[in-house]
C-alpha cells in the first residue's frame, strides 16, 4: 500500500520519542518469522489458545501463518489453493465454526479495482504446514470501488463487515447475510466511522467493536450494527500500525505493525469488564502470553506525542497541497 504520510509520521515519531516504542507495555510478543515482513492483519485462534493468525500485505503468496504468542515462532503455515493470485491482502478474521476469513480488500488505486475478494477456509484442528482449499467470494460496494484494510466477521451471525479507509473518516459496510461463491456479494454502507481505519475487530461475544488507525482508535458498542461510540482506544505508538484483534478471552486487545521482527502489543480491552468469556476459550493461556499493558483513560506521554506528530503530519500535508 502507498502510505507516504504514514511513513513520514513514523520518521517523526522516531525523532520525537527518545524511549523505546514498547517501554510502557507489559505483554505481547514479537513475530520472529523472517518470511512475515509486512504483517497486515491479526486474529486470535479460538481452538488453539495463545495462537494468532497473520499474513503479509500485497506482493506475497497465498499463505497465512499461525504464530505462538508464547514464543513468537510460527507453528503452522497454510497455503491457500482454489483461489486466484492475491492482490492486496489486508485483513483476517475468524467467524463461527472456526472458519478463517482472509480479506483481499486493499486497493492501491483507491477504487480502481471493479471487485475485490474474500477467502474462507476452515481452521485446521492440527497445526502443521499444509495446503488448504479455500472458497473465494467476489466483493463489490453498492456505491463504487474504494480502498479498505478492515474486515470483521461477526462471531455469532457470521456476517462480514468492511470499513473503508478514508483520511477524513470512512463508513462501516455490511455484506449479505450469507456470502455466495456463485455471484457478486454487495456491501452497503450502514454507519459512519470517524477514523482513518487500518483494522477492526469484534469482541468474542460480538457486543463490541474496536477500530484502530495509525494514530488512535475508537471503541464502539455493536448495538446490532447501529454502532455507538463508547470511548477511545489506548493504541500504542507503532512504526506502521496495521492490525488489531481481541484475545480469545476478550480481556485484551492486541495491536500489530508491519515490518520484520514486528511487535504485537497487548493492552486491556476497554469493555473487558462488560463481556463474559465465551465457553471453551482459555483465559489462562491468552492472559499469560498477552498480559498487562496500560489500560489508558488518562492523558499520557504517548498521547501527547501522537497529537504533536498528527499536527506536524497534517500541517505538512496542507503546505504541500497549497504548493
């Protein structure tokens, strides 16, 4: 993806902050696999406690990776077959019945592609390197093409949602009640999202929605799709923040970034006290591998730094536009 101002912001952050990016975080893990150079999405496994699925951005093959959060090592690589050549894979989510959904929904040309794709495959019960047949779905928007990096599957209904990526804020798009592999799947806007969104995730109980961007995030009550903002997320400072997922027990939000040896930072989920853990999930394993972190709520040094960086970036944007 072309992200000149996100990259610029990263350089500004490096210059503005004299402390390590994760100095205030307790928990999370580092993705150690050298093949994962541009982790662009992340999803917590529900049948393999402590395991997180991720994938590369555009320009790579049809693979997804299972990473053990206890070690940061890849424990399984799945190669998808039965699909075309991926263009710009930006998101991953797990729906009901342990079905993995992969969103090939990025568009470097901001709407030039006439259609996009979603791939669905069953999560293996045994984690090992293998080839898995996937179902490919064609995605179109009711109001024309657009770029997106956020795809979420509701954990109860299995309905797929997308948030488009707009600097001034985008929209939540709702797919059909059930995707079809024999025709187009039309996604329609149902609510505005006041964020330049790079990823989003449902809580395990489906009652909450977390949306992240490069410089912050928003917590929503799902409210049957009539989303209601409940607060800001405590998004960590990262070089290029691309992903977010709830832990399997719903107590943590884990934030990922692109780059080799990229860090995944764990923070307390703002709605953790409101949601109950789903039956069969293991809070012990996920809490051990993704424990601690700042819960946010106050004005922190990181928040001030982000505000300064945002002001600098968008001030420079205005100057460049005028010139």
